C-alpha cells in the first residue's frame, strides 16, 4: 500500500515538475530556514466522523496552512506534519487517513483550491487511487498536491503537500 502511494505521489510530483511555470527556478539562499516538525493538529475524534458529525476542517499545521490545505473533516494524522518556510513562502506536508473515499477527498480539496483562486493543473486516476494538483498563476504562487488511495483496512490514506506561495 505504501509503495503504491509513493509511486502515485512520484508520478504527481513529476507531472507538476514538467509544468514549467517559470523560465528558471529561484536558487535557494543560505538564509532560507526550515521549521522543525510540529506536533499533530487536533482532529475530530473517530466517533464524530463515524456518526456523521463532521467538525470544521482544521489547518494542516499550527496555523500556517492556507484555507485550501485544511485537514479533511475527521482525518487522523499519521505522524507529525512537516512545515517549512523559505524563499517560495511557507509550505507543509501531512499524511492522514479518513473514512471518506478517494473521490470524496479529491473533490473536497478541488473545491477548496478553486475557492482560493488556484487552478487545477493535474488530475490522475490509477485503479482506486486518485491524485490532484492545483497551482496559482505565479511561479512562486500557492500550490496543492493531494494523493488519496484506499488502504487494506478500508480507510483512505492521503498524502497532501502545499505551499502558500511568496
């Protein structure tokens, strides 16, 4: 399962890398700082998710995530989310599981990204796995990538990375 998720993530990231949004990527500076991993954000408990009482989506990290990168309602975070801040602005990565289907997860993030002014740039269906990518108009603008695949236990495993842009 993790191998499939990693393969789908790699395909999405390579697809996005092929979308040349700038003539040359900015060179990182020695002053760019990365933040230490942050503690997991609070999520709705599994009973609330199972009963249909969905809490409002929470930011994917400690308040630095944009609205389009909010955790899926009822998500259970796998490991600590990672955040960083550099020349291209703040960004983060989070892995979580949810009882929703991969299609529901992608639809949720597509709606939030489009509401934030991002444009859909990547969409992929491979078996039961789904991937979605969105980006702003500027080369260093906001971006979102989501890969969702069903796990052996019936829950959907989701990998999401985002950048708020500079």
